[in-house]
C-alpha cells in the first residue's frame, strides 16, 4: 500500500548493477574485474596528509564553515588552469564545484531536461548517466560506437528525422567502452550541434589517464574554436586522479545556464564540502598532481597490457576488443551467440566477476558484451582472472 505513495518517477528505478556486483567482489577468493574504481594503493596519501595539515593550520576557519554554492573561488581559479591545459577557455565565474561528476550529471539533467525531451547517448554508455536521465523523464535514444568512438554519421541520420535536446558522451577513454572519439568525429559532432542546435554534454573523468602519448582535444575546445562554445557543457572530476572519497568535481557552464545550475546546487546540498574543497586546493598548490597522474597512468597501462595479453592467450578468438588508449576499462564482445549475464553465475562460482554489458544500453542491448576493469587488480591476478574466465566457458 505504501508503495502507491511513491512518485511515479522513482517507482521503476533500479539499483546500479555495478553496485550490486561490488557485494560479490568482497567475497574471499573472488577476483573482481567489475567495479570501475581507482586503485587505493595509488592514492598519494603522503601528499594528501601534507595538504590536510595545511588546511588545518592555515585554513581551518573556512574549511569547517559553510561556503559559496559555486565553490571556493581559489579552487575554481585552479580548475581554470587545468582547463587551459585541456584547451578550454574559461574564467572562475564559468565553473561550479560539485560533489563529484555524478552530481554534475544530476544538476545538468534537471536544468535542461523537460519530460519527453530526447537525449542521445552512445550504445553502450555510462550506466549512472542512464539512471539520471531516466529520473529526469527524458526520452533516450542511442547511436552505435566502434573503435573510433560514437558513429557520428548515425547520429546525423537521427537528428535529420528527430529534434533532440542534447547528446551525452564520454569521448575520451570512455566508460564502459574504453574507446576514444577521433578528432575528425569530434569536429563532425560539434559541427552537427551547431547546424541542428542541440547541446553536447561532455563528460571527461578519464582523459588524464593516458597511455597513448597523444593529446585528445576536448569537444568544448573544438566548439569554442568555431564560436559555439555555449552549446557544450563540460564536466570533470578529481575522483580518478586524486581521491574519489573527497567527492570533488566541476562543471564548466555556458553563461545562459550558470545561474540556474547554482540555484539547483543550493537546493541539492547548499555547497560541496568546504573541507574537501580546501584539501583539493591545497593539494593542487603543492604541485604534486602532475607527477601523481603520471604514476597512475603508468600503473594502469601496465595493468591494461597485462589484461590484454592474458585475454589474448586464454580466450583467443572467442572474444574481440579494442585495446584501450587510456582510462580504466576494456570492453569485450564474444564472437558467438552468448549471454554474459547468465554466464556470470558460472564465473562467480569460479571466482571472477565482471559487469555484463547489457546494463550499459538504453535500448537494443548486446548480451554478448562485458566490461572488464583492470585498475584495482594485480597483474598476476589479471592473468589468473583470464584463466578462470577460460575455465568457465562452455565446451
């Protein structure tokens, strides 16, 4: 009876499949390739301790007090410096600090989506983004991806027939697909947004974790270069390169959206933790972030190489995948008819978990796919996980 009192928008909400899988990852003897979380062994605890000491000795009154909904002005200045390194022109007034990029998704969705608005996502796409857009009562449509990222030609055919509000995309080392949108497709996507007057929501949590040595220009930067920067909403986070527990992310907002986003932030939680913001700012001022990113990238590249080699050795031509150029994920597809959700029951009995790919689709799910995360697993256990996957295959 009490369930009838629930708002319609939450009645059909489902828990994240990844969060459910994390329960299994804690079981003794299980190797988890499921949760896409940073490796805690790589946290710069010494640098964070030094930064926290500075917070407590120099900044305690502000760190333990209420703050501006937009965020700490000095932290926003530092983010503008990071943005400039990524080719994005912005001022502190363009930036709002959020409690992680998940809150950025929520604020933007509530600010721009009316019920029934069409939002286009990649197929596959980030699971938690699907949850946010469904909660905002958007109509979700998808376009395919390949080894060069979103198939923008397919998007163009869609927008010729259907007016859309926005495209949501993780263009660099994406979650879950692990692929990167080529520069040519980035330019094509921005040009389409200008021609058909839709927004681009660029989610960029992973671009600093780069194995390739190549710099990938942001969509925001491409848009600014042709005078349509106001059509790209850019978000990023410190969760993957510093500490997810701090819950500090940011949105770089067009001028027409800034005031409404700040009001939504006020209504949500007043402001992001002053203590977390102060910790992040003092850490950035220490100059330790760049060496830390280099350390993380090298470690993840070694893990990625180990997983790629193990999968090739153990599963051979049973699966296909694109080698990631960065980030935390490898996306694989069985070359035969397969159901990875059903198969998970077998692999769990053999001591290895992953995320079945079908959860990352808003429509037309491919049940032969799976997402593998290598970030928290040792190279030895990555090899062992591949052996366990092979042992779990039907003969």
